[in-house]
C-alpha cells in the first residue's frame, strides 16, 4: 500500500504546484499587456470596504458571503476577513447582506455604510437540539455514514459545466500575475474513477514579473487545481477509507444553512502521523449525510516536508516553504443530488535567502465558480481541445485581444469578487456556449 506521503505527492502535482526560478531581464521588460487595459467608467458605482468578524470572539470570518440584496452581485471576504464591494449607483438604495455558515445573516442599508473601515459583526446562530431527531455521538460512525451515502447523495451522471476560473500571484499587495478564463468542465460521475476534463473557451492574463523582485513564480495545474479541491470526487487526501485511521474526528456542533441543519465535523491528523496532512471542518446535512461544504488547511509545521510537496523547482540559495495553505469547497443541490459548485485555495509562501537580512512573503490564489451545468451524453474532451493537466496559465497564449467578449470588463481587478466578474460577462458566456 502506498504511504500517505506518496499519495500526497502524487495528487499535489496538480493541486497547487510552484515552479520558481530567477527572473530574466527580458521578462522585466514585458509590459505589452498593460497597454491594452481599459479602465472602468468612473462615477457609475460606489465602493465599500470593511471586515467581517464574529461578534463574540472577534475572529475573522474567512470567505464570508457579501451580497447586494436581491441581486447576483456578490463577493467573499479574503483570508483575513476583509471585503471590497462595488455597488452600482442605481442600487445604492438597497441593502448589503453578510452571511456565514453558523452565524445569523445581517442586512445593512448601503446608506448606513462608510466607504472604508466598516466592521461587520455577525452573531453565532444557536440551534436547539430539539430541532433534530438524532444527534450523532460517534464521529467515526458519522464519517462512515458520509462515505456510505456518497453514491446516493452525489451526481452519478456526466455533467457539462461552464465555469469561471481565476488565479493570482502577488508579493505583498503588488500583483505580478493574474489569469482569468471561462472554461467548460466535463464532470465525471462521483463514483467514476475517470478524471474530469477541461476545455478552454476564453482566457486572458496580465503579467508583470518585475513586481516579484528577483524570483519568478509560476503556478502549474490551472483550473485542474480547483477541481482537485472537490474532496467528494477526489477523496485521496481526507475521505479515503484506508486513510481515515490517520485522522482524529470530533463532532463540534450543529449549525444551520438556510433550511438545513448541519453537523460540524472537525478533523486533524493524529499526533503519531509524521507526514503533513490536513485539518479542518466538514459541514454535513443532518438528513442526508451529504457534505455541503468543507474548509480545510494543510499542516505546515514541518516546513521542509510541506515545502517539498508544493514546490517543484526553486533557485539555489533560497529556502522556500508555505506558512499557510487554506482551502474551501462548496456543493450545490439539484433534484436531490449534490455537485461541485465552487472552490478556492490560498497559500502564503515564505522565502529565506541565505545572504539577506529580510524574508519575503508571496501569496498565491486560485478559485473557480460554476455558472451553469447540465447532464450530458457526449464524450469527454479529447485531443487538442482538452486542456493539459499540467498547464501553466501565465505561459499560455492569451491576452486582452478579444475586447468584444470581455467588453467593459477589460481590466482584471484582483480585489473584485469572482461572482461580480461573472456577472459582467454572463451574457457573453451564454453566447459563447451557443
């Protein structure tokens, strides 16, 4: 049987891999993309910034939803709980809703918000035990029930999805590489061992490696990396039967999402397991035993071991390792079956130079949101139309040339939510599919 480390290394190849080298002079001079950027028309919106925290503890609420009431315009908070949302002028009379699993959602009129430094406090949502008929006591039996119901809860059909993908690389607040793409995903059934496939429909990028100082960061895997976060389709890291004994499971609490009561199942690797594994929380529907969301992190205590897993190549004289690696995946339900809907990953890397006094931190991010899906009888993508699983988006031939498609959204704004980006080009996505 393969060791945990072998399994981790095999899947990490497409999970979130960095290729790091030294920047050449020619790359520093490449600013052609900048000349083709357009600017949003000023005065058509008002921007609001702030932070979402737990009212009782003051803890940051990471990936909390921030939505303009009654619309599809939304964003999510970042890894520190901060948000930035642009509200069109015609919607300034609406409210902004803040929500997070396990907390009471709050709607605040736009007129009551400041442009900056808003601090939104959400109260913990208490759920009475009387609301559920059976409360599980054995966490190991609960996770087994989740796995046993996987075939019933998740789509076993092949589905054709349309999705929006984004990846970023930055040093502190300076973005050096940004890529966005509209893709089609051939999603295999959840009991099918075949890999999902991706086809690129439209893509663009903006690269300015001069902002990375002397290092050249590249992400390998592209949209495939976000699909690897689907732990119900790719259970190799956490939810594989022969790996369950490597983890301690604990039933944390119960909470609510809309009209569903959820069990919160926390997990972490056992102390005697030497390899870096995961820790986090699974949100399980109390009636069906379906995982509706999962947030998890890589154990980065052993910096050398975890660095070897994530970094494929690095320059001499530099020690590079991740200090934080956090992930989120959420599922959507239709006709009693759940399917992948959104995933996001953020990793912070620390670079120690042998002959330098100060360290440097770099931040990388990937996320993909499904905009539409339907059952399909067609065959999966083949040949040149199928995107390679080891793709490096920043090296792919694409740019800002197709202004007819991107339209007014011809500037990649990294602080802008992926949902808002989708809304800007939704009509063109539909035309593209047809």
